[in-house]
C-alpha cells in the first residue's frame, strides 16, 4: 500500500453524487436544474435524470420510483434532503448569486471560509441544500 497516495488511496475524485425529490416535485425540480442552474442533461429515465458538471455527474432521482427499481441503485436512496456544493468557475461566483436571486431563489446563508474563500447556500424545489463556492474551500 505504500505506493498509493495518502489522499484517497488512489482515488481520483468524485464521479457522481445524488440528490432526491418526491414524485410531485419532478417537473419543478427538473426545470430548476436544467433552466435555473443551466445544467446539461446527459441522460434521463422515467424516475431520474443526470447532468454533467465538469468531470462529474449529478444524479437527480425520484425517491419513490427509485425504491421500486431492480438492481444496486435502489440501495442508494435517501430520506430527507441532501447536500451538494457546486464550484463556481473562476470569476463567476457573483454572477451565480445574481442569477439565482433574479430567478427568485432565496440565498439562505453566506459564509466566509479561511483564506477569504466564500460560499452561499440555497435550496432546490425538493428541499435539498445546495451551495456554490468561489473556490475549493477544503484544506489540501
């Protein structure tokens, strides 16, 4: 094991992460991610859709339908809201804040991290807590 890096034992990053919604929220949630956030949909199913963000994928699943699926994906559902922190492109932090405010999205909290880094929090229509950071806020 000594030839593997200490950070993640050879893992290179996060490929995908998930948030969830209840069936009646589907249309509003999809509109939020595709139109308000402007994410690019790369796959879709009756009970879910996937958006590409840089090298990763954001999966947005319907809770109830996911529980009825066959296969390993049924085991990664959740109860209640989840959390995702998105990284703003260089210089785009303030424009994201303005875009969301103009779309009627309430910024629920703003935080200043060490080294003058910033992030703000808001909710999607399903109650998931989203965050946009201006840079990598975690220690190296």
